[in-house]
């Protein structure tokens, strides 16, 4: 028998997602999410029935993959130090003429890196 633990969910994700996507053009500027103090969050909050800061956190934490729906090349406004290079493998690979040696470049999104680095603790 499965027990529900914790508080029940109070967010209707469909309503929130549709409200955010309705104002998609105003929430993203140059592949960056607008500041949490931008007045557009109040407009979205009225439409969604939530607070502006909770909606900003919802998008910033990428709940339900909303950031990918807003912008394809998302740049985190709060941390510019973790920016990755925009070079493609084709432009960075060097052809040294030897077919036995090749360089392979793997590119991961920030969420993929976090998933890889996640530590799991198992009970014994």
C-alpha cells in the first residue's frame, strides 16, 4: 500500500505553463530570462494566480521543462561563469591525417551534467 507523504500539490501545472508561454516573448530577452524584479512577472502572476517570485522560481528551476519551451539556448542570468563554448565538434576538430586517431567532443547541457554528478545514497 502506497502512502502519500508531504503536502499535496497546490499548483496546476497546465495553468501555469500556459500563462508563462502566453508571455513567452516578454519573459526572454537575448536568450536570457528577464530579471525576477521585471514587471512582466506581475502580469504573468495575475494570469496564473500565483506570486511573481514563485513563477520566476518555477521557470528558473526548469519545472516541467518550461525553460526549454521558452528558449532553446538558455543562458542563466545569475551565473555567467558556467557558460560553455559555442564551438561545434566539426569546427574544433583537427584533421591530422591519421585515421586511427580522432578527437571526440561531448557536449552536455547543465541539467545533464547535474544528473551525471548526482550522488545517490542507498540504504543497506
